[in-house]
């Protein structure tokens, strides 16, 4: 049975609802400048992934995965990287396939269940480190949990702990929440970026990326049904959501794993907040603060660290897990 923990997060008083707690840090948080070194690695299917490293010759590594239409240099990514780098860890922020400055080579891109690319990153790094910790945000958090729950990845042997932040564990439920009238602004923003990606890929793979229907797509679910699902081997959006939702993999997780989901996250459906159910792994630590928004958790003042960063470091460093 998982452990449900009462959260100590106190919100910034000026950010009084989930939308403000989501939008303000996304728009106004400054990116931390750090001495990242980029490395490009080859994937087993002859594509590539771009990795951004911070190294201090540590034996412990933290791998950080970004969210939908994000990248390795988003402020929430560099902020988390700085906390761990300053605390003595090597850090690897990686770009999901097609999310760096370069368009990937294959007629696919990334999706919420693409654990094979996370495994390529972990396998590449594993030989240099005695322990690896994982941090995932949103879509990257779903990939992280799914990866941990899948039994066939050999590189999991060096993983010590993991943290999933603002994770849409039920992809279908979260998709419908984002597509809802109250959240239409988020859906429009994501769709604009995703459609641009399709147009770019169509220049290279016109048969795989038809663009005639783009103007008629007005929801994330419709986009996934038309592009994400068929491009990556799924029957339709429902098949994609069902097979890739981390909710179905929680019972198989064997590593201490903290899930941080704010109760007022505008992206998450009620199904993204599992509780104390015997079917879930006892290695799960579920923490659901009342506030925080989506990939938010802003500090009470500008002098403080983002709470999710403090909590992540605390969870990974503490010997007695809680």
C-alpha cells in the first residue's frame, strides 16, 4: 500500500488559484544560466537525442525529463538542475525526441509513453555512475513512472529513487481536462506548437505527415487521434492513452518514488490522484498539496527556492524515505 503524505507547501499569497500558479512561473520565471555541455547520442533506430550535461565528477547522477512541448532549457528544468548540481550531483537534462533545436530524423517524434528513449538516455549514462535518480515533469513524469513500472529495462538496476511532478497519470482524463472550456487557452497554446512541428516534419515526410486536416483540429485529443497515435503504432487516441497512462504501471514500481500533484492543477483530472489502494506499489509516496498549479509550486517570496525543488532534493537525499 502506498504512503500518502500530508504536504507542507505554502503558496505565494498573490497567486491565489491554480491558473495563476501555473501561468505566472511559466511566463515570468527566469532561466538559470548554467555551464551545460551538449552531447548528441544515437538511438537504436538511427535517430538522435540531444543531452545537456552538468558534470562535477560525481558518482551520482540526476536525469531530468521535461513536459509537453518543453525542452532541456526551460526554467523549471534549469531550476531543478541547479538545485542538484549545487548539492554535488552530476545532472543530465535531456530533450525528448524532436524537442531540441534540431528536427529529428525519423517520421515520428515523442509521446507520453516513449520509455524507449528514456532507456537510451539511462543506458548511455549508466556505465559512468554508481547511482541514478530520475526527476520528471508532466509528460516527462508520466514517461518516468511508466518506465519504472515496465519490467524489461535492464538499466533500471542503477536507479535509486524517482520523483514525478504534475504527472497526468490518466492521459485520457487529463487530455479531456485540458480540452475543456475553462482550459482552452492551454490547449490552444499546445496545439499551435504541435501543429508547427507537424508542418516542419511534412517538409521531409509529406506522406507521413499530411497537413490538410491541421486547420480542423481544435483539441489535443483530436491531434493525438490524427497524428500522435497512428505515427507511433497505436490504433487511435483511446488506445494510446490506455496503453501509455502511468496509472496502469504504478503497481509494478520497485523504486522509492515520490509523486507530487497539486490538487488545483488545471491539467489533471480526478483520476490523476490515486489514493491508498492495496493494488498500488508500497514504494509509492503520494503527496497532493492543495496548491501549486501545473509545474508551478512557486515560492512565497523571490528569495526562496521553488518548493518542488526543495522537496525533490529532500526526498532523494533522505536515507529514511518519507
